[in-house]
């Protein structure tokens, strides 16, 4: 982690859908965390747990039901004038999950990448615009010949690289990567993750990396948050979370990671998770508690004491 400067502050985030209706969905229910400049915070959980909704709420794709999001100390939501919105949009970008649906099929790669450059007036001439496009293509491992092609002419991995180039075009400080590798072949996933890691070192980027693959998240993340049904149930340094998973849901997730050893796979026992045992509902006694420096778990006071006893340094 480069510094302890907070670049993102999320406090009591709630995102409810169909409010005031019998089928109301609490997609995010009181989530709080910070992201520090220069780090990668991984956010994991099964499908429908609210992790992608969290990312989209942070970047203003959804209006909040309640809570607060701050980017570099400034409130993200609420009324903003045109200048403030442009400043915010330049500082925070998103890489989407589906590299097929997120690119306009009627636009050339050059126009897709340069869209942000045009909106923010970052190029003074057509020559400078194309120079920046070529540089961005080379940065993500493509070449300038790709600039005049259309998205359907590329593979999934190449399209995701174009999406990354588009996000980088406005020189953001913070990028939300919403399951950027889940739609890609396994052989391509590592290439994209390594690209993101290299770009982070070169440009000092900060990431929120959303995924359901815990093994890949560990590889790229400094810290990991685990979500379950709209709640953040555990948050810790990457190594610490793997060494000391405290919440039963985290333990269940880790036990399901396949091992590259047939003998171990045959004998390994997975830990099922029983949500009824930890169905906290609106129990006010249950909150995120720090059982060790930097290691937070959603628990009751009784569970808090038990977790502290189990924790190993």
C-alpha cells in the first residue's frame, strides 16, 4: 500500500430496490469500508450478494437509498453542476464485466477509446487524439492497426483490453473493475490480471476489484472484503484472510477453492454454510468488529470474544 491516504470512503451504504413494496430487495444493507490510495481492495461473494451493486453505487450508476460515499474527501452523490460531474467522471472509471456488451458495435476502437478524451477536451488536435489512442492501445498490449477496426473483430480478451484502454484514456486515479475476467477463458484471465497489476505500478492506480473467484482475488488484492446477501461479513489483509478466516461464510468460500492436486481434492472436506445460524436480520448488537489489527468481522459480542480466542498471529 503506497500511503494511508483514503481515496474512497463508504459509510452505511444501503441500496434497496422496489422500496415500499412487498418484494423489496436489500441489495446492499449497511456496508462500510475505506479504500486507500495505491491499493487494490478485492470484493468477493457469490452471485447476487451485492458486490457489483456496490461498485455501481460508488460510481453513481445508482442513486443511494441511504449512506454516504466520498471520493478524495468529496461527497459522490447529491446534486453536482456540469463541471463537478466532469471532474468526478474523470477521476473514477469502471471496467465492466461483459467485454461484448460494454463496447458500442457501431464505433471503431479509436472512437471508443477516444470518447472520454473528446468529452474532457484532452487532445488539442486530431493528430494528438490519435497519438493518445495509439499509446493507449500499446499500453494494453494491442497495436495501432487495431484502431480502425470494430469490436466484433476481436476476441473476448482483446475486447476487455480495449475496455481497459477506454478507462485509462482520461487518466483516472481510481478504477472499479467489475468482474473483468469472469467472461474470459481461463488462459486469458491471468493475462488481464497481470496487465492490471502492471498498470497499477506504472500509473499509481487504486482498484476496487470485484470477483467471485477467491484465488484470483488473493493474487491481485492487498485487502479482501467478503459479502453475503448485501452485508460485508469480513474484511482483512489478503494473507490474513486466508490464514485466519473467521466468519463461517468466509470459511465455506475458502474450502470450495479447488486445489491442483487430485489426491488432495479427493480427501478434502468442504465446509457448508448454514445461513440460519447467522441470520442476523436487523439485530442491533451485530456489527463489524475488529478482532485483530485490520481484521474486521460481522458478529455479535459473544461471537467477537470467540473469534478473538481463535485468532492466530
